[in-house]
C-alpha cells in the first residue's frame, strides 16, 4: 500500500532545502574561496606510467621553486604578481631539472583563470568553479592532470597528508574558510553541489 505524502511534509522538505541552499549560498558569498586561492594545474605529456611519474616530479619542483618566493606573502594579489614575475625563471628551472634527469619534454607555464571540478584531497576539499591557476603543461599536455593549490601552501596537504602549520594565518584565510574545506565529515560534498548549483543559477540571471 503506497503511502500518501501529506502537504505539510512536502512543505517541510521544501523549507529545509531552501534553508540549506540559503545557508550554503551565504557561506560561499562570505568566503569567496575562488578569490583567495591560486590553484596549481600540472598536465602530463601522456597517460603513460613514465609521463605520469614525471608530472609528479615536476609538481614537487614547482612547489620547491615557489615556496621561498611566496614566503611571507599574505595577500593573494601579491602572490599572483610574484608568481607571474617568476614564470620565465620557473620554466627555465623546470627545463634544466628535466634535462639533468635525461628527460626531453617541452615545458609551458602560464597564469590565468581556469574552471576546476570539485576536488578531494587527503585533508581538505574544494568546490568546482573558476579559479586563478598556475598551469604547467608538459609536451602539449595529452595526459591526466594534477590539481591542487599553490597559494596558500595547501598542496603539501595532498602530498604529506597534513595541513602545513600556520598555512591559514600566512595566507589570510579565516577560520570559517578552513572549516568550509576541512570538515571531517562528508557534508562538504552536498554543500559544494548546492553552492555550484547556486553559482550557476546566479550567473544565468546575471547575463
């Protein structure tokens, strides 16, 4: 026997969804994570085992190269300027790094806005959306990507399974920002999807 859903039950569900949407929308409107982070996007030459391993070596070298340059930087605009100024030197360093290991691959680094999917890491997760990103492409980039964050230095979280001590204070991230991306339960997945839906709806009406 089928159960008839009562009007008050439907209204309650609609109300709960509306409240959740409103709370999520307000959280992301206040936090604006996409304006506080600079992502790192390394694209491998191919999906071969060797090229995927090279991609990770390049990732580590990019982080090693930029860490001293960004030391003490607490503003995302300043971080973007520092990274942009260091792109020629970074490309040269990566070419030398590969050549010293007998690897012949073209390297292209560029800074710009990119659309990212929702990504989960060992200690945090980030919602889909457009972010400023440092993109490093190897040999035309025919392989799988590696995504993370170059500023603030959260990439260490995906490599070392721990958030770097003081990373949030060093980058201007608030406690609310960290709570949004590092909550231990899986509720972020629902909140991210709602936030992405809200953002898409907002963009549609803004056109």
